[in-house]
């Protein structure tokens, strides 16, 4: 099942994609696609709805972030061995965790706005995961039982803010608009194996990133197991699981985002994003 949020920013409505690719309005059944709607019981009820009974929505409608009311936006750094190599970093012993401010979240095709002082904006296509059930002390064997679904994420980054300002990576990851997610939330039952998904990112039509989730250092299950030993993962929490090689920082010389650029990215079965790049006035 593919769940979507559509409409004007700040006033999105919940929907689903039917077999013909038409957006269907779920407003009569759930308030939003948030933690309350992502439990196994709730998703089973949504799956039982005949999409043809729901109002159809014009395909030109804006797509919003595919998850609403995110509690924690957790990100895993250096989770692909070839990406770690291109940045000159060692392979981590445990998943590297940093947080992205939820104020960075936006729709999959909205404009990424570089901050006034930004010179080192960068791109990162990533597999996103959303939690559907309260999760604490998960094991490798049951970790995926807590996953409601998967989505495309672009972990947009400002490398100077990330690496040259005193503090941790969060500063370079949390700028407004630096968290596009969507277009769809594909429920876990429709993703046969999250560790076998092709992914890509193009900049101005040129292929920058090509990868597959099979080359993750830590799998989705390992990440959930690790995080849940230290904190309860709540319904609606999201995890961005790392990026394959091809980021601007790893190029020689480095290549960074400028106003007028266009990023296009996607993951097998999870849809496609397109973000033009602007700059704050």
C-alpha cells in the first residue's frame, strides 16, 4: 500500500495511491498519516478499504512529506563502506547517529533553500524508515516487525556547517528544507526486502549517485536493534539510513549545490523526488 499526503503546505490531507496510480482521499478515515495511523491495526483497516470508494484527486496536486507529526528524525552516518571511503572516514564500529530537526521536513518536490551563508550544500539519497509500533530492546530477529513502511529521503547537508562549526553534524543537517521525504510511504508488507533496493541521484541530469541498500554496513534491522537499546522508538519516528557514494563532498575537487540546480532522486519501488535549489534572501 502506498500512502501519501497531498495539498498545500501546512494543510496536507492523507491519501493512498490506487492500482492505476490515482491519488485517493483518505480524509474520511484518518486525520493524517502520523504515528496514530501507522499501527498494524490501523494499516490493516486502511488496506481493507476499496480505493474506488474514495474521492479521486487531481494528479497535479502538490505532494507533502509522506509522514506527519514526526517525533524523532534520526539519521545514520557513514553507513555505506564506499561512501565512508570517499570521505576519508574509517568504517564505524557501531551505527553513527545524528539528529535532523523536524523543521527541515518538506515535500518531495518542494524547493531546497540554501541558507544565506551556505557555500557547501550537498545531496544524499537515502532509504527512510518509519516506525509503526513502540519499540524498545528489539532484536535482529524482530526489529523489522516494528517498521510501518519505507520512503525516499534526501539528507540535504551543508558541509561547512557540518564539519567546520563547533559541535556535531546536526548543524549542517537541520537547515530549513533539508529534509525532503516521500513521495509515498510504502507499507512494509509491500517491500519484500529493504536490503535489495536500487537507488540513484541526478544533479542537473547528470548521474551523481548509484547504489543499492545491499551495501549498507548496518542493515535496517541492525540499526533498529541498536537504537532501541538506548531509547524507545515511537510510532511516527523516522530513520534515514545513510547514503551510497557520489556526494559532492567526496569529489575531487568537491562539487556543491548552487542556486538553479535541480536534484532528482529515487529508490526502487518507493518513488521519485525532484527538488529545484534556491537560496534564502
